């Protein structure tokens, strides 16, 4: 687990799960969601390539905020939007959550400008199926790797405490 100091605090401790490239791998997603329940995750950020609308029930958990973006393999966008209750966004997507500025993308085509801008507390991206976690100035960059495990043989996600910037790579 890595730790970094951050002066921002909130009334309630949050834990975010950052996940990407699930590619319909139901057995892996069930295990990740079980970890999310056990760890009392408050937010799930999915960085694209969910693929099929039938995956929605696995990600939409009661009491957990879901934020997702479309990836290059998410073809059935209208049905995905319907099943995910309009919680999926075109990318890149900028947002503020709990006082933090976040930039989400699937393909990292805007990665360098997003980091260099230093506008964001967090930049999350996917697509490469490779873990990338690094601090660039004030910005913590996270690619959680692939949750499906198809290309690398490692199914991974990241759990992040946004207030402390402590993170943990979870491998299923």
C-alpha cells in the first residue's frame, strides 16, 4: 500500500474502487464486487469496456455510487445507458466528487495534457490493460489494469482512499 499526504478531508471516510476493462468476465467481476462489499466501497469508477448491458446488475450496488465511461468495445451504448441508469458517460469525462476534481478516460489520448494541466486531483484511465499508478505534481494518475485478466493473466483493480491518497492494488 502506498501513502501520500493530502490536506483535503471529509466528514465520511470514502473508499473508491477503480476498475477497467471487465470485458464481460462475470466470474472475475463477482469476486471484485464481493471485495467491494467487504471493504465497504463507497464509489465504483469503471473506465470502459464493460461490453454488454447484462453486466449492469453486477456493478450497480445499493448504497454505492457508480460512475462509468464508455470504452472502445462498448458497442451497445443505448442499451448500456438504459441498464446502467444513465451512469455511463462519453469520454473524456470531467467531474467533481467530494471536492476532488477527476478526469476519466478509456483510451489515454488526452493523458499527457490532462496531467500537464494540473487541474485534476485524479486522472483515471484504462484501455492499455496495464497497471500505471504515479504522482505527477498534484495529480495522482491511476490505470487499474484489466479486471478481466484476459490479456495479462492478472485481473486487477485499485482501491483508493481519496482523502489520504492511499491505494491498494487488488488482484483476483
